C-alpha cells in the first residue's frame, strides 16, 4: 500500500505538470490575443491544436503502448513532452507557438493514456475510484496553485515564464518516475501475439461496451470544451475582470476541488460510480447555464458560480474515468485507453474550434453568442447520463 501511494503521488505530479501545461494557455488568452493581435477563432485554433495533436498521437499510441513496459515507455513519452514545453517557452511568435503546442500535444496525449493504464494495472477495481480521485486531484492543485502562480508570474514578466517553470518541473519529475514507478510488465505476458494496428481498431470498434464508453468520453468533452477555453476571455471582455483577477477564479475553484476530488472518489466506491456521476453531471449544468449568460457582475458572485463549475466538472470526471477504465481487460487496457484518449482529445479540439466559430466579437471588444454555446454544452451533457447507464465495468 505504501508503494502504491508513492506511485499514485508520482502519477499525480506528472498529471499536475501535464494539466498546467494544457490549462495555462486558456487563462493566458486575453494576453495572447492582445500581444499577437488575434481573435477568438485564432485563439481557439491555438487551444485545439494541442488537443488535435494529442488525439492523433493517442490514436497511433493504441498500436504500441501495450507492447512495452509501462515505466519505460512513460519515460520516453515524457522526454518528448518536456521538449515540447520548452519549445512553447522559447516561442517568439504566434506561428512558432502554434507549432510548439502541436508538439506538446503529441506527447501529452500519450502521457494521459499511460497514467490511466498504470492505475488500471496496479490498483484493483474496489480501490480504483479513490486512486482516480487522488491522481485527478492534480487538476485541482493545478487550478489552485499552478495556473494562478503561472498567471501571476506572466503578468509580472511575460507569458513565456510559466512554460520555463514547467520545463524545470518536468526535469525534476524524472527522478520521481525513476524512484517510485516500478517496471510494469505483467500485461506483456497476457497476450502472446501482439495485434496488428487494424486489429486494435477492430477490437475496440466491435466491442459495443467500449464504443459506448468512448461515446461517453466524446459527449463529456463537448459538454466542457465548448466553455472552458473561453472562460477567461469572456470574464475579461464581458464580466469586468482584469487579467490579474482571473487568478481568483482558479484559486477559488481549485481550493475546493482539492478536497472534493478525493471525496468524490470515496463516494464513487461507496455508493456506485454511476450514481455519483449522474448527480454531478446534473449539478454541472447549473453553472454552465449561468456562466454563459453573465454580464457585468460583482467578483464574489462570479467566483461562487465558477467554483461550482470546477467542483462539479471534476466531480463528474472522477467516476467517469473509473467507469471507462473498467471496460477493458489488463492485457488490452493500454491500447483501449490510448484509443479512447485519441477520440477524447479530438472531440475536445472540435468542441473548442466549434465554439470559436460560433463566438464573435462586437465593436466594444466583447464576446458574443456565448449563451448559444452554453445551450449546446448543456445538451451534450444531458446525453451523457443515459449513455453512462449503458456502460458496463468488466475489470
């Protein structure tokens, strides 16, 4: 158990760095849109470029992740991710930053799939909800510490600074991987013949249960990533926040979810993952509806709504991740989760890009049509509930 805890904390640290790397670009939106003189469409491309490349790499990762020791492949993938993050830090222009985000996404997508695969291999189903809750708490810590500190440093110096810091943290985390993650090879002996790439696709697409799990991932991404990339630009342009005050949103939301994420994991194990998922999915629609209709609003009121959004978003993801992971057997888990991550990332990219096409800008610099994006996000979120009820956990 002690070794398991050290492993989970290591995965949480990796997840923290990966999530901050992905998230930091969105609250930097107002600054990047001003510096590079770009609109909502170009900014949504910057965000979606990461998720699209992550999706493509995860798709091809489905063909080889189960062929290697999990620790060994994690190290190689993480080296690529670190190089991509350094590229973001050194980017002098919009075009170079776009290319660097593509490179970061290529390895970031594989990192996410490997984290879930390792949890699935090492932690039994009866404790998997808690394990997911601990590792996914990295999202909360990224929100309450990583993103606000990154924003603060960016406001004092430049937007490059957070990426330099993330590069340094990535280098330090290699020591944790070496010390706390053991070689994980058990899955290698469970299938003598490794499948051809087309067999991997066929095996997933012919499994109706896994296809329902993938469908659930897609709907969840559309329910969230039509909103999240424009949360910061909208609050600055329409609600009255300064770029510095954006840190309050992430501090408040993250502070609560640090405690609620492990709590949700325990609730999922005790009362059933489907039940807890349904409750938090329904609750999540309330702040989505409010956030997308705000005008000039006092900061405390906005913080209550955005905090509820973070708490319920994280709360629905913890049991969903456990449900989706449990649809694959250990010998095929890496390939399935990589395939699922590919579709998930592509869906997030499409959601962000789609929202960028819907959202406009008026003569005062305010964003328009965000309310319509909110209606679409609620619609996709509603579809998740009946879909989740049809997904069966097999391991």
